[in-house]
């Protein structure tokens, strides 16, 4: 019996106490240590965003499915998983309620009552400026927030009206210090994510050009009520209008242009019947479907005649009913295109490249089918008739066509 008792004590010393020191006490220390937290402080951020599209393929245009076009999606506002209320109730507001230059909306957080459903989104009025014309347009931007359990919860990582007992929707108004509590484990959401998008029906309002805006939202902490970060979005909407390029002739509006060469006869002893000369200026403005933001334009002028023996820079009108365009039956003229204050010589049927269009002189015009004034590049055409002896031509009416073709990077082929 003694031997058995001694064996028990030995076993107690060897295994019981040692086991307590090795496992029991060590395990107790681990269990009593404070829980580890993950911290991501709120921080200011500036994000660039560019949407490039032609008007014919613009999202949310009439007759298409409406979808959110996001400028920012799930922008992190900061979190502390050990102290959920620290940044989990942050809000985003505007600097002004009336001035839409950088966004007009609420300038202070709204009151929030747990368990009461709040709005799911808000709208910000924001000014966009077309860079070439300086035209300004007010656009509505949508903003909302997601409520998050960054430290995890039995309800998952994102609050919804089903998994939280506050009936908070999946996305909430950024104005409210809202939070959600998981009904399964009592955990409170510890962070928010900001979303910014173009409100429905807004994108189709943009005409051709490069439109820019800067949206600024202030991120506010709930307690204490202080600004902790600034969210800035530099937004560019780059729009082409490939099927609405135009050669604009202000003097004719929508009518088919009919130009008179203003022929005049001057008596000359050396020219039987006198010498005839004439000319005219056609006010012309070239629109590239891009508010004159194209780097270049290509212009081709031709009279659609096949005449041998003419110089490359000659254009002609022909006697009505004449069987051919021989010198006896035609009147020749030259064309000069004035671009950016400088004359450009024109050859019949030869393409001219006008460079630096996005820096050239411009002119606002109203074109059919475009709701806002657009910017075109003045390019007046001067037609000068080559003087000729009246007796050298067949008497009658002369007419012809001067065709002007325009192409640009922003235009359809």
C-alpha cells in the first residue's frame, strides 16, 4: 500500500503540478489577454475618375437599361474593430448647402434613432465645366454608404435589413451616424464605405466635349463631432458626338447654301467687252463633334469636275447645258481658307490638315439637334474669280458645286 501511495505522489508531482504549470497557468494567461483589434484610421484621399464615351453609347441614354455608373465604390472611411463607435458612425457632408461648385448638399450630420429606417441615398448638386467653351452645367450625383463589420460578425461583413436588428438597408444615407447591430451576436458595425455615382438620366445630358468637376465631401466623426478626413473626386466626362460634326454656314442656317460670285465687268481697251472679275466670302465654321477639343481637323474642297488643263488650285463653274468644261464654257476661281487668322491655300480635291484645333480661335454656335451651344472653329472661305475678257466666254448662266468635306479624330469615318 505504501508503494502504491508513493507512486501516486510521484505521479502528482511529475504530471499533475508540472501539467498545471505548463498548461493550466499558461492557458489562463492567454485567455485573460486583451482582444487584438484592427485599426485603419480615416484618411484624406483624392481620386481621379474619367468616363470616355460617344453620345451614341453613353450609359443610361434613353431606351437603355438604367445602371449606376460609379465614380467611387466602397471608399473606406476608417474603422477600429475593438471600438466600433469610434469611426463606425462617421458621416460625409458637403462644405456648402447652396454652392454646387464642389458639391452642394447637407453640411452637418442628421439625427439618428436606432431601429428607425432611414433614407438609403442622397443627391449632391455638382457643377461640370466644359474645358474649351467654359460652358457650365449642374449635374446630380448620388451618394450612399455601406455599413461594415470589418472585424467580422455572425451576420457576415456587411449590414442588410435582414441580418441587423435596426432595419438598416444595405446602403444608407451618408448624412446619418447610422450603425447596425447583428441580431445573432450583438456586434455593432465598426466602419463605413462611401459610394458616389451619376444619378439616373444625368449622363445623357452631356454634349460633346471634355467636362470636368471636383467633388469634395468632408468626413465627420460622430463623437467628438470633428472632421477627420476629406474625400475629393476629380471627375472628367470625355464625350464625343461622332455623328454630329458640322460645317456651319451662319448666313444660310438650315437652308441649302446658294452663293453668288458677284461678277462685275470693268471696261478695258485691251479686253473686248471689258474685263470680268468677282468673288465672295463664305462665312464658315467647323464643328468636330467635340467642342473643338480635337488636335486636328482635315478639310477637303472640290468642285466635282474633271477638267484637263487646269492648275491644281483652280475651281470652276460651268455654263449651264454645256457639253464640256472647256475654257470657253467655264469660269475659274481660287479658294483661300482662313484658319486661326492665317490664310491657307487650297488645292482642288487635296486634303488640308489644320493642326492645333484645340488651341485655335473659336466661336459659339447653336446647331440643330444639339440642346446647348457648341464651339466651332472659324474657317471663312474666300473665293476669288480669275479676271477674264468677257468676250472669251460663252454667254449664259454659269453654275457649279463647291463641296467641303470635314474629318476629325472625334468624328465617324
